[in-house]
C-alpha cells in the first residue's frame, strides 16, 4: 500500500538503486521512525552535552531522500537500537496507589541525542529525538529501534564522524558516496539537481566478430574512451570504437568523457551488467579463464598444492582437489569456495585473479584441481601441476639429442677443415687449422708467357681466398726502388710476422739452373762465370741460398712450397725427372690440377712438434 502512493518514476528509481547499493527514501526534511514500543516521536536540533543515560547501538549510512516530484539529495540515515532501563522502586503498593503507579510508568518520557561532525569542522551538529516509552510493549530484552533521517546539506565523498550524546561512547565513521556512484543512472541524473547532465550517450552494436561503440554527443571532437572490468577495476584506454568479442565480459563497462572537461564525471555504460552475456557468447568468457597449479614444499616438509585462477571478472564457484588427470573425474574431493567479493585483485594486465592452497597433499597422486563456476554448464579442468621428475628426464633426453644434432651439424659444415686436418696429419702431425698468412710467389728464370699468365692467375686466386699475396711480377717498381734482394728480405720479414710460405714456381729452365747452382756451390766456383741474369734470375738464385740455409736448420719444408704448371707440350720424361738434391723434401704441387690441395697446404700451419 505504501508503494501505491509513490509515482511510477520513484518505483523504477528504487529498482535502479538496488544495483548500485544506494537506497531511496521519500523524505524532504528531518524525520524519525519509531517502533511500537516508542510513541510520540519527534526530532529537533540539539546540543552536545554528554549527559544521556540511555544506552544505544547505532549504524549510520547515507541514502537518497527524494520529494514527491522527484528532487533528490543525499541524507544521513542513522539506525539505532535503544536500551531502556526498567529499574522501578521495589516498594509495596495497594489498592488505588498501585493502579496510579502502573498508569504513570506505562507512559514515561525519554530522549536520545545523536551528533555528527564534518572532518574539517570542530563544531558538532546534533539531533535530539524525544519519545514516550510504552513499557508493556517492550520485549523482554527492553530494547527497541529508532531510525533517524537527517536532511542537512551533505557533499559527495564527504566524511562524517557520528557519536551519541554520552560520555565515553564510541564514534563511527561514515563516508558519503561519490558523485560518480550516485549519478551513474540516467534517471538519477534527471532527478538529482547536483548531478551533472550526461554529455554522451553510448550505444553498442553487436557485430559478427566485435562490438561497435556508437557515441552520441554535442561535442565536435570525439570523446576519450576507456574500458574496465568490475566497478572498481582499472579503466584501460581505448584507441578505437571497436572491441573484439574475445575481450567482452559481463562486468565490462565503457566510459566516455571530454578531455577538456576538468571535472571527475564520466559517462558510463555497462551493456551486460543486468542481462549478462548472450548465450551464444558465454563460451568466450569461459575461454578467458586460466588456472595455474604448482606443487611446493613448506618448512615442515609437507607438500602444498598452490592454485591461481585468473578471469576477466570476479567469479563465484569452487576449486576441488583431485587425483591425476587420468582419474580426476571421480572420487571424494576436497573443495575450496571462490567468493566473488573477497580475495580478488586486479593484476598489471587488468585481469582479476584469486589464489588458494591445498595443504598436506600427496605429491604422488594429488596434483590436479577442477574448477566449477557459477553460471557455467560444465566443470573446467583438470589443471595439473607439472611433473618435475618427468620433466628432468625429458630435459636430459632433449639435451642429449640436441648435443648429437649440434655435433652432426658441426661435422657437416666443418668437413673441409676436417679433411685438411687429416691431410696435414699424414704430412707431419697435428696442425692448427684456419690461419691464412702471407704468400710470396717467385717466378722461374727466363719465364715464358704461358707460365707468367699461370703465375698471375694463381696469385689472383689466392687473393680471392683471403691470403695476403705478393707476386714478384706485380712488384717490379718496388724491386727497382729497393733492389731485388732487399725486396725479397722484406717479404721474408712479413712471413716471420704473419706466417705463410714462399711458392717457388718451377719449369725446366729452373730445374737446370738449380742443378748448375748446386754443382757450382759444391765446387765453390760460383764467381768464376760471368753471365747476364734477369731480375727474376737474381731472386731465384737468392731463394736457393735461403732454401739451403733452412735445410741446414730442418725448416725448409715449413717455409717453401714448389709449384709446377701443367702444360700439354711438356715432355713426360722432363716432368718425371727427379728434383735436384736441393729441392728434394719440399712439398710439390701441380697446377691447376692440385689447386685445392695447394690451398689446404697454405692454410695449415704446423705446430711446434719438434725442437726448432
């Protein structure tokens, strides 16, 4: 009958208020509501004078007080429970005196004073309630309730300290709701004068793969947007008016505001807050739920199974402990409740998470959990802890396979170096592979055109392979400036610094000159002959002296390499002749048929295997 007296808007207003937790009452001035044990209740301004003897329990809160035409303001509502002492003089009365005494005690006057004080104020404001106590109606506990409605001017988010007019009485703090909370409903923005008028209207259109936001407003520039999950969640900026279906959730809210507006007010809409997600989209919500499980040891040596659940919204449900995944569907399960209010926090990724633990679990069989969510048709899981023992064996097998694979790849890609190492071992022992030093190419005496071209081609080829190459035919200017012998000795110094070899190119004339030089050197008649020699003849003769000196030291093969050039016109007997004694023991290669072997010889450098 009470609701029939209210206008339709007020009934709808009350229904809207239930979702945000702020109750609507129809009062436009201070009022008091008493139960039957108290009558003739009135409320008026009072003063703080701690002298009340009545004991009270009270609970302050804020509500919306509205007039009949719809104007609403914040008001302070204090719900009190008053305890009335019933100590009556224990004297005997008879006849008319007893009837007179009973009549007087039945309607005794009393009062209660409640004060409140703003945080920034030092002067309290008090309200005094006077009432008549009807003792026969009081319960056996001698308690009854009084509700006070105070319609003074209160500001959003203001903080009050409320206390009774009695010495040593406890104080209670109450905080007024924020402007955003009070004005979040469209109907409230219309009937609450202090609420700002909504600047934007947010509509959502469900597409095939996304939700499109349509913003209506008077601003010329588009508003700023953000999306948040839960009322107290962090609002993440939106750079576009499209939200993918995988990101929607029942608790999702969209906010819009003007960047130029310095006020805190934002237009907010929560499209699925009341209706929930459409049935065809609920599976997207469940896909965003994840559970991590791990097994841990605590200080007393027992095992604890820790679980962590993340979801876009705070959920209600339960987590149950079960056996390993193969037998997780049956058996008696230990369960833990998930509360949608407490123990949830929003992480840095704007996802809500809660966690728990099952203590004293058997680490060999109890390593999984199942999750049941209110509103979901199925149970999720099992989610199991990682088997560390199996992981170690798997890691060992993978490591061995990886090592074998890397060894095979190294052998494949380094096969040329392996061949060079094997070849060099056959020619003198262990070697260092991969060093490319300096190469000096010396031409034979009286060189012809074809041999000269082959020598230049060999020098170019060695340069392209990364060697430092000096060809006597390329250095004529340096030889004319320095002289042939100083030039040769400068190249020997390079060999001492960089390492490398001297390539002595042989032809028939060079072999004859070597034989002649050997005979003359043995008979010590070198200076008896006077004959004209070319520059190359001087370099070739000097190289023979150097070969002889290194042979005495046993290092000639380390410094010199002999090269012969293949020629179709060369005679078999000339090519098969034994080398002169001076050149015997030096590596000999034919070009171009043995070019690769020559490069391998120049690449390797023998280690110090024997005393030098």
